[in-house]
C-alpha cells in the first residue's frame, strides 16, 4: 500500500492476517491456534495460491460449525525414536495441525540433523510451499506431503482409489531465495478441464480418462472420469509413495479409507501428512551453501530459452515474486472473498455465504 | 535350475555372483569390496534390470583400468549430527560406495528412527531398487537418489544442464512384498527413441525435444535434442530436487559440474547420492504393518482393469516377479554378457570386449 489509492479486494498482510485470525476465533479456535493456522493461509495468499489460502475459511468454517472439524484440538507429539515423531491432529483445522507438526519437525531436525513427523487425524492442510518456506528460512531442506480424497484411478484401473496427493520440497539459500517445489501428482488440476469445457475446447489426451479409464480429449467425459498422473505409471507410483508415507505409515486413513469432505463434511477425514526435514546448517557454513545455491540458480538461468520472452526459471520463483510484490502492494484476494472474510471475522459468515 | 537342460546365457544366482566377484577382484578390488558391489549388481539382474546390473562390469572395468575409478577406496563416514552422515566415496565403484552408504544409513535409522547419508565422490551406483529392497527386508522405508551426467534441458531451456536423475522409494511389508518404485525423471529412456528410429517410426511429442528445445515427433531430431521430464515443469522440478539433495547438499558435483563418464572416462565424476531411511519397526508391530500393507495392495488390485489382460499392479511387482522366477529358473543375462563376465573373471576382459 504505497500511498496510492487502495484497490478493491486488495488488503495488506496485516489486515488479511487480522481478518483470518478473527474468523477462526469466531469459529471457536483459541487465539494461539488461530494465529498459527492464519500464518499458513496468509502465506498461501502471499504466494498467489488463492485456492489454498484464506478462501478456505469458507469450507473449513462450514465443517467447523457442523462438527466435522474439532475447533479445540489438543496435540501430544509422541517421540517414537530420537528423530521420529507421531502426531495425532485430533481432527483439528489442517493448517493448524500442519503448523504444529512443522514446529516439532524443526526442533527434532535441529537436534538430530534430520527428522520425520508422521501426522494422522488431520484435515486439508493448505498448500505445501508455506511449510517449505518457513522451514527454509530456518535453514531446513524439506520433503513434505499429504494424502487427499480419492480422485485418481490406479494406473490401468477404472475407479478412483487414490488421491491427487500434494508433495513439496524446499532447499534453503542463506543468501537469497530458497528453491520451492509444490506439486500435485496429476498432469493438470480439474479446474483446467472445467475451463476447457466452458470454452468448448478439447483437451490433450494426457490430462484425464473417461469413466472407463480410457484417455479422452472430451472435457465432459474427463470430468466424469479420472485425472491422469504425470508420466503415467511413474506418477501413479509417486502418488502411492506420498500416500504410503502420509497415510499408511502415519496411522491415518489411506487410499479409499480417506473420507471425502464434500460427501461427508460432518465426518473426520483422518487425513495424514509427513514432514521430513534436514538441517543444512550442519553441512557447511552459510557462505558455503549460499555460494552453491547461487551458482545453482545461475546455471539454470543461463540456459538460453526456447521462447525469448519466457526465461528459464527455478522452482519457487513465481511464488516468491508474488510474495515480494504482494507484500509491497497488498494481497489481491478479490472483493467477494474479502466480504466473506469480513463477515466471518465478526461471526456472520453464514449470512455472507448465503 | 530345476533339473531341465541349462539354457544358454542363463546362470544361477550363485554362479553370477561368483563371476562378478571374480571380475571385480581381477580389476583390483578387495574380496569384501567386490562382494558388496556384486550384491547390488546381481540383485539388479535378478530384478530384470539388465542394463544396470552385471553388464556394467564392462564400463566400470574400462574406467577402473584407466584410473577413472579408484579400485581401493577407503571410507570414513562422518557423523555431522546424530542421524545425519556424510560419506566421501573416494571415487570408488558406485555400487560399492552405495552399499556402504546404505549400511551406514540402516544403522543410523535403527538408532534414531530416521537417518540421512549424503554421499559425494561416487560413480554410477546401479539402479535404486536393490538398495530399497535390502532396506525394506530390514524394515526400513526409503527415499534414495543419485544425480547423473547432464542429458536434460531445464524446462523451457535449450541445452543439457541437468541429469536424468534416478530416484527410488521402498516401503516394507513384514508379511509379503515391499512396494518398490525406481524411476528416472524422463518420460522414456533414450533407448526407446533409438528403437523407434531403427523401426522408422515417429515418437509422441511428449518424449523429447529437438536441439532447439522444441517438442518433436522425429526420433532422429530427438536423439540430437533432449529427453523431456514427466509432467513438464513438474518433472523438471523433481529432477532438480534429486540433484539438489544428491549433488548440491552432499558436497558432490551438481548440474553441469558432473563429468560425463563417456566424454571423460579417466576423470572422477564426483557423483552424489542420498539415502533417507525410516525405521518402520518402531511405528507399530509387524502385524499392524503387515495388515495395512496387505490391505493396501488389495485395494489397488481390486480396481477393475481397463484391459482385462492387464490387471492393476503395485509398483515393484514386475521386478519381484522377475526375482522369484529367476531365482528358481536362473538369471537370463544372455550369451554375450556371460562371455564378457567369464573373460573378466579371469582378468581377460579386454580381449572379450574386443
């Protein structure tokens, strides 16, 4: 907000954080819990990941009000081995559970060089990159993932039996920007197929199958079918590994045992996450790592681009550019979402949601 | 070898192991080192991964003889934090360095619940699945990767600046087969493009670009160009993460700093690897894990297949089927490779290689 006229639907980080905390307080969370959850959701918006940021107050709020999510969870991290923890999320709001798991993982990695926290009893925890970013700012490389409601068919199969599980990675750079990679395992998100349908366009046959598991170029058939994973059997395998770590080993639900928050909003989902953190500060001094990371980015940026207007980027650059710009100019969450948050912040969210 | 006539080029596990050890002894390795390296290479053949198994004695041998690989490395694992180690491979044969790193990682994970070993100063370490398999048999889940000579362009770039880095995962099942996923980040291997060229066929535009970074369906142009990663920018990101862990954080070479063993066979490659192991035996008793893993496979197998002749499989099934069959019937390495190994085993490999 640099002295120019405020734009509609654009808010400062401070105002967005305040509204989000107030909305979560109105939904029954404690001040500390609301603050921790808001940290993740606001970072998501700062990164430009609006579908996974404070807009989620709407769906989280719906489930909190009908008892599908527990507003006052208690956390008792269980140290099963010096560097390995289990955490029951007690069916709390996902970004709160995720934030607390990250704190446990950072402390354990600082003591042991590497740590793993397996989380069960959780819910949708937002995007991965806010967690990777917080970890990277403290010098931790990270591998973080969650399982999700089933939307993908096993490779060669014909029904949804695994989730489009998100997984993310971070590598810190003491002198500059971390590398951040945050991805789902599908080639594209369903929204891209819905957009093609709206525009009356066909889709590449690599995006999705019809309901019989056959690749299709028809967006309507694709929406009745299943998203395809990247690299066919390779992405299928990656999605399973994320679910095996996040769901199976954590003691959470996995594959078809994960409840859908759309079909059963009042039921605990028992989603699982995993946080693997490595303390890079013990591998060398910060000059050593900074020099290597700076060289790393320079090598990638030095590849002449196919399209002169689209230089090669390092993963995370898009999000971190958005972060810098929105921190300076305000966060564009749109007029409708701002109205939703303002209503939710004074406990009048139901009216606003219609 | 079940009493039937031995087939040409088919050998028992014992004979293949003996030949491989003898070949490595003839190339200057100690008995212990030769035995450890042979364990990985023979497992690769048992899994049916012949291009990454004992056939590599040929290229390893060439580099050992000209001093490109050190036949008698010494290993001094450095514990930088309770669960985090660095290991300098001292330019030893890759599968030997990899086997020793795995041993360090297993011991550290048993003590700490999770461990990480960063390896530098290494060479091509074979496929990942033998390491994941050995770890899984001891109850460890694993994430293991290596970097590789540059063959892939950054996403949107026009020259080879990163490797087709292999990464693998394993999850143990105390009552049956582990899940094993072992993959490179490219959509296909270059061999598949060479085969299309031989047959005069075009290739899908998702496999590779020409030398200008433009997707191509011409196999000849593709062989002059670059392999494409799975999922476009997603696979590009994954390849970077593998290289950042295996090469950058480990203290090894990374990106274009990795020497090509084809162009500079007499130079140390300074490849890097990482081994992240999680001790699943502290998460629950073996009945708990066995029940969940068995249920897991059953859910996947239960999806009706698109093609009735191609049932849904769990990653690792193809390799483990090969393992069972070849352990019983002998390992098919082919007549030529057997002749190479027999010559190498008596120190006459150069003659055999022509």
